[in-house]
C-alpha cells in the first residue's frame, strides 16, 4: 500500500497526541501542524514520531492548508488531534477514493457528551444549506480523505473555521462526487473542551466564520 500523510491541526493537545498518533494504521504518517500551543504539544508529537510543522497564523484553515503544503503523498487525510476521532477508520475513507473525489466522515456520537447540542444544531443548519446547494451531506466533517493535487487545485482560501464549509462548497461547484462514511465520534481525550464545540461561544465563532464563506 502506498503511504498516506495525515494532517493533524493542533492547538494544545499534548494529552491526546500520544494515543491519537499510536492509533495510526501502518503506512499512515502523521504531520502535526502546531498552531501556537503552550502545553508542549510539538515536543510530544515529535517524541511520538510525527513530523511537526509550525503555523504562526491562527486558524483551523491556516493549520490545515500548511499541513497540505507539507504533505508528500498522493492521498492526504485530515483528522482532529483531540482524540474524538479514531485514526483506525481512515483506511475506509481512503478506500472510498476509488469511487469518489472526496471522502468525509459522518460523525456518529458514542455517548451524550461527545457532541454538545449547540454544536450539533449548528452543524445541522450548515449541512441543510449545503443540501440546498446540491451537495447531499449531513456533516461538516473534520475527518476527510482526498488526493493532494485535487485539493490544492480546488483553491480553498479560508484560513479560519470556515475552511471545511468552503471546501464542500467548492467541491459542489466543481461537480465532485462526495461520499460520507460513518465514523465514531467520542468525547475528547482527558475531558478537555473543544475550541469549537466545547462552548456556545466557540460554536458561534465557528458558525460566524462559516457564514462569511456562504455569502
């Protein structure tokens, strides 16, 4: 099997990184893009064998794009570094690229604390707007697999929380086939709160960024 680079945007995930990186399947290589951590995340990632890249510009999209630029494999995956998603499910997304241009994870919560109501509600509204634009998805997914050159050519410009939504909008505009696969969605490692879904304020900020993309 050809190797696959996995981009992990990272901000203060030192507690989660050892477990997340140890769960990567054989042949899947971690690129941890540190976005200004103060908890030693870069050092933890390096000790676990990951390639560590530093992105000083704040924002999810900035970290993701920098990871994409540093990836070297034909297929690239993207996954949150907080332990909420299982890297062991990435091969199914990669296998789907035989029949689709973009494979994304459709989150299935494993328990009541995995996906707070405000984050789920905001996600549902945005997914409904995408369906109105012709893209049959139900999740603005943080887990995805795509060919590197395809994503670079798509030209996603947002560097904040609007990145995942703009990616899907541009994919629809380019008539890409997009396939959703169920992935387990778990509470974050060590019980820490997500920067997005962990609070109403964080969710509102992400929706604000995504609303800019929809204009």
